[in-house]
């Protein structure tokens, strides 16, 4: 049987060419959950903890001190109304989606270079490498843009504060992995076009 092993945080996943009986594991996900099988790109993938108890973290993820901002400690509640969930809840959602629950979608949104290092089986990947600020506040408020980006350093976002203060088109630092742009937007024209489309008033310019 041909299998392909890929790594995800604190776990591993294996493509299954055919259904397998669940193995007896020494390192389970939780006390009552050994592993999770999910569909990914049309193949069944098994998610389980790494069974090598001498295994250590990838050196790329072992840094304990980086400049803040942008690499700052974040609150568990990112914003009012935004619920934070942990690994077990993510696995539960992945299993429900894999079993046919169409009421939810698990999205893995990271930069392409980050996704190449490891995937989350069962998710829909929406890669991105650009952050765009638009509209009145997005175009004209350097302080707001700076505050938003201050908490996004872990995504590879880093501002050039001089370019940001000057409202330039590109305000990301050269060392940043994600481009940050300011896009000029004609909001009134966009609203007018949307109204014409909804009311079926024909083509608009």
C-alpha cells in the first residue's frame, strides 16, 4: 500500500489507500480519542499523534523570543463575537464535514509558502499573500492600519511605518512575507453599480 506522510502541528496524517482497522496506540489524541479519519482531496486521511515519544519539535518552531510588535502574545478572544476553539474542537468539525455535514466549512487560510510546509487534512485551503486596505478608513488612517497589522506578525505581515504614514500604495516592509497595499476605492461608484445590478437597471459605468 502506497502512503504519503505529511506533518501537522503535534500530530501526523497518513493517506490510506484502503480502510484500515484502527491501530492500538500508545500516544492518543485524548483519553477517549485515538485518531480521526477524514476525507481530503478525495482520499481518506488518518490524523493521529506522532507515536515516537522521543520526537522533538521542528527547530523552525522552537523560537521563544521574537520582537514584539509584530510577534506579540494575543488574547484568547480575538474580538467580540469571535469564538476561539482548540485542537479537539477543530478535529470534531473536520470529522463532521468529512461525514457530510454541509452546514460548516473548515478553512485553512495561510500564505502559500506556509502551506507548503504542512497541511491540515480535511480543510479548504484559501492561500493568500497580500493584505489590502481600502475605503475611507483603509485608505486614510495610518494609525488604524498600524494597529491592525501589529497583531498579525505571526502571519508574516510587517509594515514599513514611513510608507504607511505617507499613505503610499505599498506599505509593507521589505522583509515581510506578505505584501500590504493601500487600494484607492470609489465607494460611491461601487454602491451605485450594486444598486443598478440589484434593481436590474441595466449596465452601469
